[in-house]
C-alpha cells in the first residue's frame, strides 16, 4: 500500500483522501490503548501522530479545527488492502493538502476524544510506549 493515500468515507457521499490518520473510538476516553494510527506509507511515525493530535487539540481550543459530523459509521479504505470502520468516536487526519481535519460521530464526546488522543500520543513520544 506504500504511497497510496488513505480514503475516509462517511454518510454515503462524503469522503476525503488523507496521508495519515488517528482512529479514536469512544472507548479510548477510558482506555487509551484503543487509539490507532495509520499512515499512507504503512510506517508508524509517533512524532507525526503526536503533532497531529496536539495541533488538532490546539486548533479546537481556538475554534480553528475543520471538522465534520458523521451520522453513520466511518470507513477507512485502502489500508493494507483492507477496509476498516469506526462505529463511534472520531478520526483525526491530515489530508492530501496537509490540512488537519476531523470526522466525528454525532454522539461522540468530541473534546474528550481530542484530549485522549493528545494525551496518548504525548505519552507515546515521551515514554516510548
């Protein structure tokens, strides 16, 4: 899959191509080990994911984060030839143009999920977990 963009699809007609993404299910608020990062290269760069989570959190605090609310599951297409899905929570991503965006389920606790992602990625970098 190396070199292929990841594609997110939600609510039947909405989609976005992205370079990297963080999958943050609702249960990650209590159990952060469920947060998962994906990159179009297939490689995991914890510093890139930490920058994504931290920047998204700061942009949210400043009302600058571009996000979309989804009423259905979010599909992740093209990752290792597989399709993954998220039934609740949110996905943070960097699109093909480099902009940081999010797709969040309408019932998700958006701020709590952003905080969980930021906390998890910061610990991942600092503690090398």
